[in-house]
C-alpha cells in the first residue's frame, strides 16, 4: 500500500473539530467512492495491461493507470507543484477561505492531496474533490471535505454557481482539445459562482531543451498523443479558452519553467524522477505503439531522466491562470 495512504491515518484525530456543510451537495444521486477502490477492483471498471491497472471508460483518452503506484506518484507530484509554485493556489482567495463557508471544488482530485491539505489549512471552508476513478479517500479525510466519483466531461450534478473557488490542476492528458474547450471549461465556469474564482494550472506536454534521446521520444509521444487528439501545449491554449468564454474578468497568467535533473537541485531531481515514473506508467500503452519491448523503453526513460536532462538543461513550462466569474 502507498505511504501516502498509511500516513493519512495520523490526521484523523486532529480533524475531529472541523465542520460539516451540506449545501454544495450534488443535486442528483452521485457515487461517493465507497463502493469500490483500487484495492477491490470490479473487473469491468478496470483493465489490466502488463501488471498495471487502468480505467476502462470509453470516452476518456487518459493514458495513465489508476493503481497504488500511480496514486503515490500523483501525491508526490502534489508536493512538488506546491513547492514549485510556493503554495497550493495563486488566486487572491486566502481571506475568503479563512473567513469560512467558502465552497471549493477540485476537479481531477486524484487521491485527494490538494483537497486534504486545503481542508486542513482552512477548516471553516468546505472542499469537494471529484475524480473519474474511485481513488479518492473514502473513510479517512477531513470533515470539511467530500469526494465523489464524477466525470467532468459529463454535466456535473451541482447547481449553477455552487462554488466560490473552482480549481483544476495537471489534467492535460485527460482530455482531447475539443473536450477541454467545449466541455471542461464550460462545466467549470457553470459551477463557479458570480464573483467567484476559477484557477487552472497546466504543464506543457513537450519539453524545452530536450537532448537527442528525449527529442526522438518526444516525436513519437507527439504522434501517440495526437492519435488521442490531446493538446501538446495546453498551457497557452487555456488562456484562449478562458478569454473567449467572456465569463471571466481580471484573468492573470503566471508561467514557470521547471528545471529537470539532479544537477539542478533536489526539486529538479525529484521532478525528473516523477516524470520518469509517469513515463514508465505509460509503458503498457506506449511500448506497443513504438513496437518496442517494455525493457528497452524503460532503459531509454532511465537514460533520459537520470542523465540526459542534466546534460541539456531540459525544462518544462508550467502555466497558472485565474480569473473572476462575471
Ligand atoms: C495527473 S492526475 C492530477 C491529479 C491532481 N489534479 C493533482 O494535480 O494532484 C489526473 C487526474 O485526473 C483524473 N481524471 C482523468 N479524466 C478525468 C475526467 N474526465 N473527469 C474527472 N477526473 C478525471 C484521473 O483519474 C487522475 O486522478
């Protein structure tokens, strides 16, 4: 079992005084992640390739697994993003969160590290995490947090303007270009309250200063993603979507180039490690696409993230946007 899951047990006692609010409950019957979990798989819900467990949903292009190995990677990535951005969000919402009764939605919450941390930091506000996979915390979670199994590509069962703050992070691989523009952004905007804030963070799927191995790999990965109609540079596109919606004012953009590799400090070393883990998690789908053996691809990934990223000063560009709903 992942370390993150074990450590969550320690926080339960500290949370007993938190409040429960129910006014941002979904309007129709929705699954809370109680009926199944990655530990109790129901075969039709998942598919298994080379020992990794993937979701089994036809309308989703998401190529990463949803097993414990992946949940640990997402949890580690949460702490890396928090350190890189010097916090869990950039929007000017701290005071409102402190004052209480601020309703917050996190879309694609994964195993819930962002929601859990935010709920503990702001015990008077209320946090809802949704994810397409039943990988969210079930029993051990702050009292002011809720989790539901939901697909952002469907109509969300929340009322218009149900949330004061909607947050979505690192979902570039989850949607086709058209899904992002035509489903995700409108759904997020609909459930954001007038005067509320929408914040999105995305990382480009292509690197800056790639070495020769990474360049070759990126070219094939580009073909792999384009077959799925996934945007390679979602960061810059989100700005267009938000501006075009004409439903947000005061849109702010922040950009960070994240360095990779042990030569650039601990954070960059862990970032490269996390990318290597994410790349390996896609081997069951990507190796057959490349007509390569799993071992061969694994060796190339190690070479790229342990050696080459250092030699070529490789980095990746991350974007953060937030704006106020008109
Ligand atoms: C790369 S992880 C990011 C997790 C989290 N947002 C974070 O930054 O820590 C992407 C997450 O999105 C979820 N996901 C993929 N497609 C989704 C969809 N259509 N609706 C809701 N969640 C989705 C995946 O199950 C996965 O947990």
